[in-house]
């Protein structure tokens, strides 16, 4: 199961990279367009959608690789038993928050789809399309918290640092 989850994180990270390239392309086209007096309506909105997609799609992989902020300065000075309790507490709170965010973002995309909500910007994009990246990214975030809790429960380390051998095996 962990290998499948790691593959999902990798796919989401690749999609995040694609979104970053799309954001860069949108911004560069906007800059070039202003220089040659060429206007593409909604280009700024697409840059914003791409940046948001890059952020949300990278959440699971960032957590898996230890790129989120942790209070290790406090945790490292606690006795092992207390540290374990704090880590479980943190993972459970994170799971609860990620689940709420995932449910909300999925519901937001669904409501936008059913109401045919479109962007108020010049692009008139159906809003469920950019909101879908948020829903997918937060669902992956829920998965990584579940992954971390199961790993901790089984006695495996999940401190955000992927073992180099395990990463090459993927």
C-alpha cells in the first residue's frame, strides 16, 4: 500500500511541476504581450490558477519529504514516550484539518460544477476546473496523513524524510 501511495505523491508532484511551467508560461506571455501591445484576456487568471494548482498538488509530496514546518526543536527534547504522544496528536490534528479542507474543496468544486459558476475575469473559465486541482491535492494530503499514522502505528519512522534506498526502489 505504501508503494502505491508514494506513486500517487509522485504523480501529484509531476502535475504540480506542470502547473508551475504553466504559471511561468502565462506570466511570460503576459510580459511579452505588454511589450508588443498584444492582449490575451484572462492570462493573469490562468497564472493564478496554475500557481494555486502547483501549491495544492505539491502538498502530499512536500509532507512526505519533510518540507513542511515541524517543531523538532521542542520534540527532540522530550522523552521518547511523550514525543510519540505529541507526534500522534499532531498527526491526528493534521488529518482532521486536511480531511475538512479536502471535503470543503471537493464540495466547492462540485457546487461550482452544478451551478455552472464561471470566473468573473475576462477568461470566463468554469470555476470547477481550477478548483479540481485543489480538491485532488487536498485528498492527497489526507492520504499522506493516513500513511504517516499507519507507518507510526507499525513502528516505522515517518518523520518526513524518505529513505534514499526506498526512493530508488520506486
